[in-house]
């Protein structure tokens, strides 16, 4: 069985973060392992508390997993602070971890900030060059590139700039654009590809970014090339949204096992 490691925060509501990643890995038939970077108290309505895990404990988790179970792919999510980012980068380098899918989590669905302001440079300068793929939404792409991203052409420009900044490839997600169709753009330094689909009108989209990045990492762990992994991940997330269980009173979670139902 192939393995994948998620390095991310815990979502007590189960819709995003470590919990979403592990469920996604399982849905793809990949054995999931984890290194928890932060504990959050949250539900579908928002985040009420965040506690960062000490850096030595984060490194100990990664070391324990890699030296025994290994990882055919790695996905990073909420990293919270510059010190945590530096710890993760050091572990990636020490264990020569690849491929690494970086979901640059900055703000929760309800608006709570999940990445310190002074950690943005650490993410851009030190983590991006280790990324086989970075998967920002529009707001994250704006922060990382310093340019407004308000249409598909600007998304393509941001995708190019992120690769110029060191990532091997970038997938800029357009879910926050207004319109009946959703467009994501993938740039790998050679070819620009658009992934389009009809928007599903629903409030149950909590954890879509985590889930998409985890699904891509699972595909890469299974040996798919990047285009195929992204395409399969998009199909999976659409199915997970369409089959959402309707839980909670805010931004509800996806159904990470849509085929079961």
C-alpha cells in the first residue's frame, strides 16, 4: 500500500485539516499518516481557539513516521508560524521528501487567520522552492505574489509568478470568483491548463482546499502524473461537495466517501 503524510492543523469539527486529509487519503486507497502542527477549536461556524504545537514535537512526529512508514507523497496545510515552517522545511530536506504538495493555508472559511503575518515570507522563500505543487486560492495567491487576482487572466499570471518563485508547478483556484462556472488554472512551467466545472450552489464547502490538495497528493503517491492527479482530484472534490451530508449551521463539511453513498 502507498503512503502519504499530511503536515497540518487539526480541525475539531472534522471537515478540514488533518481530519479531511486522512479521510481523503483513505478514499483513494492510500495509507495516511500525520504530523499535527496546531490544534484548533472549530466547527462549521468558525474557529474559536488555536494552539500551535511546539516545533520539536512537530519534527518528532515527522521523523517517527518517515523512519518507519515512509511517505510516497507529502501534503502541507496549516503551518501557523515562521518557526513551524522552518521546522517543516528542515525535515523535508533532511528526509529528502518528495513530492510535496503545499496548500498555503492562511485564513479559515469563516475568516479566522491561520498563518502569522511574519510567516508569509518564510512560506514564500523557504517552503515554495520545495513544492512540487502549490495550491493557493485567490486571496492566498494575492498575498504570495503581491498582485491582485480578480479574473482568470490574473490567475494565470499569478500561477506563473509562483513557479518563478520556486514552486515546480502551481494550481490557482478560482472558486471565489463570481460566476456559474469555476475555473482553476495549472501552470507547470511549460503548459497552462484550465480545469472548469459548473458551480454547485451550496454552503457545504468547508475543507474543499484541504481536500483538493490531499487528493492531489494521494494521486501522486499512487504514481499518477501531475495533470492526471489534479484532474482526478477535481472529480473527487465535486462528488464530495455534491454528496455533502448537510451537517452544522455554517459552512458544512464535504462527504469524503461519496462513492459509499
